[in-house]
C-alpha cells in the first residue's frame, strides 16, 4: 500500500466507523486525540490486545473480516469479564507487503460490524507498515465506580461456574469447519451476561482466553485460593475433554458466587454450569476429579507441548 493511498484509506475507515451513539466520545477520528467525556460516578476499564500474523492468524486460512472481528472481540470479552459496557476502541495496524486495500477494507468491515453491534465507537488509531502484519486494539469500557468484576474476589466456599461450553475454538482450529470453526473465528463476547453477573453480585470473574486449566489457575492465584473441579465440564459437541480443559480462545466467562446465592441455569440466553468449588489451600492449585490439573493452556512465554 503506497503512502498516497493513506488518506483515502482513512476516509473509508472513518466512513465505516459506527456513529458515536451514547458512547461518551465527543470527538472521534480526525484530530490529534479523541475526546471522551466521563459521566459522574463512572470508572473506565481499559484493555489492549495484539493480533500478529502467524501467531494469532494465518493469511491463507483466516479471511480479513474474521481477523478484524476477532481483533476487537478479544478486547470486548475482557470488558465483558469486568461487568462493564464498551465505550470506544483505538486500532493500530501495521500492514505487511502482501496486504492490499481489499484486505484492509475487509479487516475494518469485520471490526466495525462488531463495533456497531456492541455500541463501541472506533475513536482513533494508527496505520503503518511492517515486515509482518501486526495489529493492536485498545478497548475502553465503563462501569459504576468500584463495581467492576475482578479476578481476586473468590472466597473459599464459593461455587465455580462457567458460561456456555468449552473446547469449541480448539476443535475449530483443528477441523476448520462447521460451528466449531465459527467459534474459533467469531467468538461472541458475553457482554450482556457480564453486566448481569455484576448486578447479581458474583465475587470474581474473568474471561477464558487461554484455556480453563491456565485461566482458572490465574483466578485462584489472584484470589489466593485453590479450586476443586468436581462436576462435569460442559464440552462443545465433538470436542474432547482435553480441548475443553486446555484449549484457548473460547471467550466464555469463568466466575464464582457464594453458595447461598443460587444462580439460574441460563442467563441472557447463555447456559451457566456449576463446575466446582473454591477451597482454602495452596494458591493456584486446581484439582480435577482427585488429581492435580496441570495448567496446560496457552502461554506465549512457555514452550508448548507441540514445540518440543
Ligand atoms: Mg481476559
């Protein structure tokens, strides 16, 4: 993409950006900065996620719309996990030599479609070049001050729940077809569910991005507790128990609630399943049916079993 095209590209991106309805953004794309006007009693929650060619997607496997959609969906899932409402996002994209204008348009179509659906205003960003494609998406959400759902609030005796089913994204990455492929390419951020869980007073919450075994360990470490996975983990149809326990990219919510607070089996059209109990013990230790559950989920800084 030559530099001369940049203004045109920016104009097309701005045209795709959803109108700032009630997002709090009073000045969007086009000036040196965007302006966000907070309302009284609100707190901002902020998250940033990178998408890197050959790490998070492969250009011959993932269409540009799917790459753009998921680049935003991952941040929105974090906003959902905090029980917050998305307000705006900032998108920086460095394109590689193989990228053409059609790819850039597809990427922003996917991203802006999800932004529109979720009331997230594309408030700004940056365009550049690189040896491989790298994208970074910052998402800001708002929540009533002091009420964001955090991962450090789980207490011994709390019941452990997850939304939906697990392992679908791992199966989809492997099979590249059907509903499972859709799960891998187009995960649905649980925004409405996250807000309801906050209203219902859950004690800790996080989204499952790197696999249950690893993310549950993180929640337990943050809360300084241990966990017993005693019940059946709901597995995506066709996926293995391994994929459900260790597969990443499901973007379901993992949360805890006091035992005396009965939660419904379904909320905001999503199934909720009780999978275990929080207990006192060595922080971060997770036991699954009597044996230690190794945190084998995805960790960028640890050698993966398949690498060795
Ligand atoms: Mg997260």
